[in-house]
């Protein structure tokens, strides 16, 4: 029997949260996923981090797990609740002793053990622990515990680090979906050993502006190299980006991966 | 009347050139573009640069213009012929006096003046001249010459620099298509003032491996940080990535942009 | 006859400004420089930028010219007065139209035309205009105007960009002194064609902490990769770092360059 | 009783090795160090890595330990002998299973246990394992074994990472000396808890050119952003850079650190 994962990429600002609230129930009704995951690293109104209220909003909209990324810690309210909030996960490979929160979650879904992992890349990003080594160690442990339905949100900048990680994990996880660039790629595929892969799911939030932010400060920064306070784009239309993946619940292998993209050019349609 | 542009992203190695030779004639037969542009910055068998033989192969396959990128200069044979080869263009904003070759080409196509520009970004890339200022200056000159059908291949790493450039040029050019990440994005769109935009066209070449290169050296580099000689993936199936864009030849505004993706999961189909 | 330049590196925070006020009069009394230059890019109490009050303090302490760097624009009060303040210069090669302020100053000193230039590097720094090309153009103009006593504060991160610039300008300027790393180097030298060179003058400010900032937030950032608000070190002893350079006022060639370093291990001594 | 460490920074190319051979015996004769350490990461004639012949030359000149850095692996001959060569150490925090060689050496010197550690930074360098965490773990082990005379060569780019590491280890090691920038700093100091610190020892090799390399290819790269093959500067005068440190052999605390700089402006003098 198949298990379906529904995933939405980086939720950005008020428009992002409202768009999740508007479309996630419809998508769940139509797609009937067993596991729904939403990246929430940009959920606050300033586009950096998440707080408890937004966590609840996204969960109430239908998420089972919320993942994060390099902006995980930008809203300091997260330190108040992440330790007690098992279904809000931050990248596994943050360094240091006693990193707040957890880098993955294990859940029982209809009798199947399922793990969702959040991982972060390093190329052109912060100096954190080795994502390759960290995920290898976790997979050894999960496989020992007979968990073989495993979803990874790999939050990374470059296409090369994402594809290399996907091939590295091919056959050991069910799916790896990238986040962080805020632009959806069209390369959804099943890798040779059964892992579903999409370089980036894209973002959910304001469609205008520059990957979620207002255009003017961004272009001023590019053209003057002087400081410009970036602000979330708060007007205009929205985009919702993500994918769904069907996994054989016995083998943990993926059978199918399909992009989801809703915006003014691609209105919502029943699936 | 409309003018159609056909664009193929970074051609990688022998498989890339063979894939262009195989499919470009079919695509031209079916799509009947007035202008065909192919990015050739990775055309040599080692995936870096281009030489005269490969330039001829891609032109003979049907290209009108070949664009380049950060690998433009990696095969030094280019210095022998780029000055005399107007339809092979390198990024406009390379610095220094007497940069070999040209950063754009102006052509008469069925009575319309058309310009194709190659531009390169700077975020997480080499320190070159300002792409925003350089293209602004060139557009001022082109518009003075009444050229308003303008295609830009913007070779850049980040989604933010690409979208910022697209919005900066919106209404002043017909289309901006990104290259360099080797993975196609699914965000093809017409911006508010009539410029067609796609964050990245993706690559044409080996589908296996890591964005054109063999997996083993890449994963070894990531996992050991020790030197590993990267090599082009020379076996397995191929991918062809690109897009086509319809432009109103009177106003220079784009009417339509559509992705092209051919691989083992998406076989060639008549358009 | 010789002309003497006295230069102090990046002035950091309250301790930095107080240290300039304490020692600069002594240094001027003992060394009798004709031109005194102080880098003030970190002069505010938070270590970022400068304001009018601090500008006046440093000028009143004895500076003839204040130079800046990548933190030039971090305190927005600068926009209120930099255009009218010719002896406060910002890096020449900031991009964009109508950059506030000036990148160099020309002064008449005892009948000699002298220029002081502020320049900024690009390796591991912001994407700004080419410092090599920009300074070449300015030097052409200055030489045409018969200015040959020229001091450059090159604000840059890497030793290679600094040494390359120094050799590039050797014989065309009197002295190039680096800033930005906040640590003084011991390589003061006269280059073959007569330009004095020091890779970095070092900083003037709190001696404890990490290049001017409190240790705890910095080490926490390194060990956790989580956000930590950096703060200027406000206690402990101070360091003053700089150099003086003797230039033949006829030829513009340097005769001598000597480091100045005052801290708890190296108390002030008459020169 | 005191123990003296003599340290020489990055040995670059033929001139570097010859300079070590010329001056190290003199320095040892005059300074009578108990432990002599030479960084050899650029010892080959192309300035990248080391081979067995050069290893022997530097040892025969008087080194007890040779340290490396980011260029450790650039000459692949090292893989043939580093595992059997305990006094040639590479940075401790290279990632992966079974990294060739060792990251530190423990030696008995006149009845005292001494450790020499090679460590590498990450800011603006390769993505390797956390140097802070790695050295903490090693120090816990060394202290358990009652080793308290400990010298660290920290191969890193930025002044901030070096000073942060020094303060982090202050009181737990005898000395931390930086390498990699190839330019000596003048900030030698004893930190509050007894650790000697110098941001960078500087290089030993060709004094002309750009930190060991010929000027022309470097300036061409800066001014054109096109590929230029860097080559070691093979003519002109030499520089030798380093320092010596006196350590109380009972407490492991440093008493004194002093720069050594020999070049055409600073001829060798008896100490
Ligand atoms: Fe994000
Ligand atoms: Fe992110
Ligand atoms: Fe490419
Ligand atoms: Fe490229
Ligand atoms: Fe500074
Ligand atoms: Fe700075
Ligand atoms: Fe080195
Ligand atoms: Fe190095």
C-alpha cells in the first residue's frame, strides 16, 4: 500500500501563512496525504523565523510536521517552545552542545514508522556540522530501528550540494526535497535506487517582489552596496509551491513525485 | 506579428553536444523559432569552455547565437576565434580593457532589429563588473537605436540576483532567462511590464551524475574536503532543457514563455 | 624636503575614539606629521559607522582626513553631512549614481598638492566596483594635475588583494596602507619603485575581545551558528595602531615607513 | 624551567625551503629551542603541498614537527608517506572516515610531555569539521593524560576566527600561532590566562611577488577575472617569518613570545 507525502516549501510572511491556510485544506481534501510537511522558516511577518502563534496556524491548517532552515533562530521566541514541540524540527546538523529542539521526528502513521528529517547544506551558507556525516549516522540508527519510510527536507543553496546529497542517500530514504532558494525546480524524479528527488520545492508566499521580499530595497542593495532593510512583500498575488510523493509503505521506495504550483497563472485545480 | 525565441541552457560535454545535435533540428522543425540561442559554456568534453569545432557543431545543429558564462575562458582555444565570431557571445560585464569577444549581438531578423545579450551575476561568483550598471548602459544605447526586441541570458547563481535583475529590466527587454545552476525552474512567467522570465533554463547533457559531473569525485569532495578531479558524466541518459518565448515584434513585449524539458521521463513530443 | 604622513587604523567604539583623543596629540607633537589620517569606519559606540559628533572629535584630536570602509554607511546619520564634509572620505569604488560623499581629497600642504584616497577591496567583501580600474582612472587624472604625493587607505580583507594592489600602484603613489582586519602586520616596506606599503595598520580601540568586539557573542556564533548580537568591547585596556611614512615631497617617493603600536605591552614612548 | 618553541610560518617553494635550510640552523644555534616547528603546506616548487624529499629537507634543516594547512593534499605524493610519518601533521579537523595522517603529535621532550596540534579554520575556507569542537575534544583527552605543554598552529584566514580561537583556548594551551595569510602580524601577546598568541607568523619564501606567487598572473586575475595560472615567485630576495615562545614547563603557561622576521630590510642578527 502507498503512503502519500504532501510538502510545501518555505512559507514567507503573512501572505505565506494565509496561503497555506487557504489551500492546504483543499490540497489535503483532494490529495489525501498521510503525512503533510510544511517548511516554516520564513513564517513571521518579517520573513525570518517562526513563533508559537504561527506554528499553531500552520499546524491547524493541516501540517503534521513543520521544518525550518537557516532562519530557524531569527525569531528568538522559538527558544521558548521548540524543545517541547516535537513536530517542529530544525536542521539536524546545527553545531554545539544542547542545540534547542530536534533535527528529526519519528511518527507512527497507520502502523508504519515514518521519519521526517530536516537537514541544512553548507555551500555559500553558515558553517555548521557536516550534513552528509550527520544524516549517515541518523540513517544507521533509523534503519536499525526498522524505519525505512524517510522524508528529508534539505535546506541548501546550490544545485550541486542537493543533487550530491540525493544521490548519496538514494535507496536509503524515500524522498529528498530541497528548500531555501524559494524557486521551484522542474526536475522531480525517482532516482535509480528508489528515492524521490526535487532540487527545490519553491516558496509559499508573495508572488511579486524578489523571492518574498520587496523589490526596492533588494535592487538598491545590488546597485549601491549600501545597507538596505529588506522587507517582506505585503501586497499583490500569492504563490504556493510544493510537491507530493507516493511511497511504497513496505519498501520505503518512492513510486511517484509531482510538483504542486498555484499562482495567478496556475489556478488551483482539483487533483 | 510574433517572433519566437528558442533557448537551450548550458550544453555540457559530449552528451550535451550530441543531445543538441539530436533534438535541436526537431525542435526547430516543430517550433519554427525566428531566433535560436544555445548556452555553450560547458561544451568541451571536460565540461569547461568551448572550442571552434564545438562552436561549429552547435551552429550547424541550428543555433543562431551561442552564449557563455563563467566558464567562457576555461578552454584557451576560444581566444583564437572569439573576436571574429560575432554570434558567439561572452558575458558583457567581464572587466578589463580589450576583453576578447563581444557581450551582445545585434541582428536583423525578418526586418526587425533583435539583440541578444549575455550577462553574468556576481553573488557567490567571480568579482566582475556590475551587471546592473552594464546592462543599463547597453539598453540605453540599444533603445536609442530603436532596438526593442531584446533577449538576455543572465548567467548567475542565486535566485535573488536573477529575479532582481528581471524586475529591474522588466519592460525594457523582451525576455530574461537564467543559466548556470544546471537545473530548470518551473517559474516561467510574464512580468508586469511585459518581460518574460525564467530563473533557470537548466542544462543540456548527462542526466545522471551531479549537474553534469560524475558523482564519485563530487561526493568525495563534499565528504573529505580533499582535492578531487571532477569529470563529466559520460554514460547514461541525457536531458535537454530550455524554453521558448513568443514576443510581439512591434512592441518587444513577451506574450508567452514555455519550458522545454526532454529526458527519460519526458520523451520528445511534437509541439 | 620630506613630508610625513601619520596614519591610524580603524577606530573602534568609545575606547577607540578616547584612545585617539589621548595619544594623537602626543604623536603629532613628537612626530610632527604634515598630514594626519585616521580611519573612522567603526567609530560609533556600536562599532559600525560614524556620526557628526565623532567626526568632530577625531578631527579635533588632530586628524586632517578621516577615511572609512565597508561600515561607512552603517550609521545613517552620515548621509546628513558627508556631502559637505570634504575631509571625511569613503571608499572611491562604491557603485551607483550619485554615491554620497567623495572617494578622495586633494589638499595643498605647504605648497605641495597632496591626495588621500580611500579604496575598498572585493575578495570576501561586498560586490562593489573594481578598485584596480577605479584607482587607475583617478591616478591618471591626478598625475595629469601634477599631484604626485598620494596616500591610499586600502580597506580589504585578504593579504593577496592588498599586496597585488600595492605592486600595481608601486611608483605611482607614495604609500598604500591596508585597513579592515584590525590586526597590525609587521611587513612595512618600501616597494621597488618607491611606494611605502603595510598590509594592515591594525585598529585603535579595545585591546581585549575579538578585533574590537566582546568575546562571548563571537565565540557563541562560531560554536552554535545561531544569531548572536555582536557588541563592542567596552572594558579593559586599549590599543592604538598605525604607522608613519616619510615621503620625498619633490618625487612623491617614500623614504621610510614605520609601525606605531601602543598597548599595555608597548607603552607610549617619545619618538 | 622554561621550554622554548621555535616556529616558522608557511614555507613557500624552492626559495622557502632554501631559506629554511639557510637560517634554521643559525636560529637553532642562537635560540636553542627545545621544539622546532615549521609549516610546510606550500613547500613544493609549485607552492602547493609537500613531498617526501621536501619533508626530509625541512627535517634535516632542524624541524622536529612539520605542520600543514588547506594545501596539505595538493601534492598527492603525501598519501604515500603521511601515515607513517608522525612528525608531519595535517589539520586535525579534516572530515571523513580514515583521514590520512594525524592532526597532532605527542612527544617527550626532556621528560616533559608536549603536544603539537595543527588546526584549520572555516571562515572563507573549505567546509571542514568544526575546529572549536575538535580541539576541545582533543584537549580534554590530552589534559586527562597530563599533557599541558601544547602548541597549536591554527591555519585560518580571518583575524576574528584566530583571535576567537585563541581566547577560547586561553589557559588550556601554551601557545596558538596563526598561519595561512603569509603576512606576519605584530600582535604577539600573552593572553590573560597564559596562552601566547600571534595572529599570523607570516611566510618563509620569496619576498617579491604576491604572498609567494608571481605578480603578473595575480594582477591579471584581479583585473580580468579570466583564468591565470599562478606560479611561485622564483627570483629575488627571501623572507623568513616566525616566532619563538618561552613556556614554563611545569605549568604549561607562556612567559614570552617574540616575532622573528628576516629579509633584506631586517638582516639576520644573533639573538
Ligand atoms: Fe527560506
Ligand atoms: Fe533559507
Ligand atoms: Fe554551466
Ligand atoms: Fe556557469
Ligand atoms: Fe574596521
Ligand atoms: Fe572594515
Ligand atoms: Fe600557505
Ligand atoms: Fe593556507
